[in-house]
């Protein structure tokens, strides 16, 4: 696994959380939109599925998954931040943090740092190389866990 793939894992976790939140909201909306029938009551031998209860149960399951994803996200964010901050060059730290923790583009980072885009792009590549050298074993282990 490359440093870029490893560091980008934070944003992937955030995307998964957002999708789970949307799915959760869909089940809540579904549960709220189900209405009771008005009209003559029909007696059935077998009762229809409890759609409100099913929607609520699915929403509760998703809510538990969201809680797990949130905990995983913040743990991973803290670990990545700590690893980035262990590098020896302040520009490497700034660029990697802004890009992989704050999700800023190289153009935005260049503007915030008062540097040229080409400097930030080149320094970003050097920072990734240093990260890979420092965390070679961690990246290899993460690759093995993904397989």
C-alpha cells in the first residue's frame, strides 16, 4: 500500500459514514411516511409485516454501525495526524495534514502557505516518499490486512 492510499483511507471512512447516515435517514423517513389505513377493517389470518417496526429496526441497526464507523474514523484520524506530525520537515507536515486530514487541494494549500503550486506539488511528493520510508512496515501490514 502506498502512503497516499493509506492516508486517503481517512476520507474513505468519512464517505462511508455519510452514506450510512443517508441510509439511516431514508429508513427514518420511510417509518414516518407509513400511514394507517382508513376504511373498513379486514380480518386476516396472517398479519401483514410491521413496516414501521421493520423500518425502525433497520434504522437502529444502521445507527449502531454509524457509531462504530464514527469511533473508527476518529481513531484513524488521530493515528494519521500523529504519524504525519512525526515527520521532520514542517512543510511536509503542513501539506500532508491539510491534504489528507482537512481534504484541501494542492492549489488551496499553495495559497494558504504562500507558495507556488509547483513547490507544493513537489514537496507533497517528497513528503509521501518520507512517509513511506518511515512507515514502510505499517504500510505493508495495512496492505496485508486489506487482502
